[in-house]
């Protein structure tokens, strides 16, 4: 049995709640059994900086491990979380401060400076990453102006930090390391050139390990605290999206995926990166996947816009649960208001309905007034953004797409799945809901010798235990969708 660690996938089909599931699985058709789940949110500290509470999260991880151990012997542990964020360690290996969350605005002041040292076109050819203002490369530039930099000996990405706390071993897992924009996509190693040009010490991050390598075993202290033995901790696709894509129940290669939760990560799987100027301008990323694959994708803002709206309504005492909300949204007129949900205005936490209203007014469209209209606007806008991303991915990579796999919490959102099929004219296969956990488990089960085979074989094992739902494009909707976006 195996226990993946926390990620930032939502609990409900809507993405209404970010939480961190711990899931136990057996290789027997891969049955995922949830043993623990806990909320996870970034909050502003006294100085207004948005931070995760990783120390508290780690206690939850230990609680999850105790629960998993109680359910039977463990063959392995694999950890994944969202990407790009990190903790800084001092010379004694102590965490200097709770990690800053990527939605914090601190990088705004440093992006131009980074680009003055490394022009975006150079950065793209070396790292292959899309421009996201929160990429680790910019966060570190902000860090260099902050109070901890002088004492920072090492940086660990969040899954690597949790693994360090469990085992005492320090590594940089490859799929997540790629999201920093500091990895050289030609070598798969940290880019000495980029680090040099940005005055980042060469050894700031530990050496890169591949998914499937053993990071270590639970330290004696953790064994004591969890009641477990020296269970191995394996590197998996520690970037949650890498694990999610590994779970896609695809049989061939002509598929697009949407890893749908807080974010919607929309793209195709490739053997080699696409580093053209056109690809950079379209803001496509070449994140690394399990088994040497390339996750060629674009970040679409995702169900975050809706979950933040729900948070705001909750605070006002006007909360409406996701099920009834989506039902009401389905009754609304389709495509009434289509917003560019990828606009940076929607990145930070805040009053999303107000921001949607501003964008609607600015583009001469009806303002979504009711929660149902807001939900419909978000769903329709996401479907249009998905269509664009999938068209761009095909055009830029040459990869043909004949089916879309939706994995993650958003795969439960029927309105969104149908809108995606209708807007793209492609069939949508929805599931697994806990794709990240499944991809994590598949890779560590292979590492532990419980499963064997390549990624296609792992996917087939994973698919065996799933109930998938298929959505066909509705031809009568084709013209309506063709007219928008
Ligand atoms: C999804 C995800 C995305 C990444 C964003 C920030 O949970 O990991 O892939 O771009 O969060 O880390």
C-alpha cells in the first residue's frame, strides 16, 4: 500500500474546496482508498505576504501516515503537491520561514529585472517554460531582496521539503524541478548558465532525481512518530500535474488532457519539447512528465475563479453549494458572457464576481449578476479557453488530437465537460477524479516492484479500476460555440 501526500486539488467536483487527500492504494486493479483529507489554504501573514502553513501540513501528513499504517503494511510513500513553491533551509537544515504562496504579488517588482539579465527568448530556449509570473525563477529574484536570502543554504520544492522531513534526504524531483524555469531542458539538470546570470548559487537546489527513484526511508524519528517501519519514500511525478497526466486512461497518443481542478492544465503529451518562438508567444510550457515525456500545455485559470466566488458568497452569508449552483447554471442561457479568465486580474485571491463584472462591462457584454450567471460565465469561458489551448497545442506541436481526457475534480462537473465537448467538437472522457493520487500510486507501485511496464501499461492498469464517463459533442450547439471566443 502506498500513500501519496498533499496536493492542491479540490475536494468537490467543482473545485470549491482546496484540500489535501491522502489515499491508500493496492495494485489489485488499483483501488484507491482515502485514509485522510485535510484543508489547505494560503493566508496573509502580518506583513501581508501570502504563505502556506507547511509545518502544520506536515503534521497532517504524519496523521495520514498513521492512519494508512493502521490500515495495513505500507510498501511505499510518494509525495506530490502543486509546483513552483519552495522552502529555504539554513546551514543547519532548518526552514527559515513558511513558504510564500505563488499567488502572492511579490514577483511583480522583479520580473523586468530578471528579463534584463535573461531575455525571455533565451529563457524559453533554455528552460522551455511558459511565462507565469510566479515561476520559481521570479520568486527567487524577489527572495534575493528579502530578509532570508543571506542565510539560505538550500531551497527545496514543497514535495521535496516534505520528503526531506520524512527521510532526512534532500533531492530535487525532476518533473517539479522543471516548473522552476531553472532547469536546462537540454540536459535535464540545473542550468549553470541561468543560475550564474541571476546570481543564484549553483548548489541552491539539490541534485535532480527521476520519478521512480528511491529518495530514502522514513527516519527513525518519523518511524517513532507514525508507528511505521523504515518505509521507502519514492520520487513520483511530484508535480501534481505530472502525476495527474500519468493517470490519464489513454490508450494511444492522439489525446489532449485537461487536468481540471484549481487550475486547468490543458495540453498534449510529447516525446520532445517545442521551443519555437511561436510556441513561446502562445505561452506553451514544456513541463517534464513521468518517463521522459513532455507535458506540452498551457495554464488555464481553472475552477479557482468559481471556488473563489463561492468563498466570497460564503463570507457574505449568501453561500450556495456547488451541486445546486451548477444545476442553476445549466438553466441559464449559454454563452451570454465570455471572459478571458486567464487575465492576470483573476490570479490573486479576491472578489471574483466583481472582477468578472468589470471585464464584462469593459468588453460590452452583459454583467453576470446572480451566482448561477457567474457560474455559467466561468464554465463557458473555460470551455472557450480550452478550445483555444487545444487548437494551439495541435498547431504548434503537430500532435493530432481526437479525444479529450478530463482528469481531476473538474471531471465531475458535467456542465463543464459537456461545454468542453460542444466547444471543441471533440468527445470528452471524464475521469479519474483523483487523477493525481492515481498517477502518484502507479509510479510508486512500479518503483516498489508491484507493477511493471511503461507508462501506457501503467495507464491501462489504472484505467481498469475506473468508471469513466463519455460526453459527445452536441451538433446543434456547434454554431453557437463557433460564434464566440
Ligand atoms: C496545479 C499546479 C499547476 C501549476 C500551479 C502552481 O495544481 O501545480 O500545474 O502551474 O499549480 O504551482
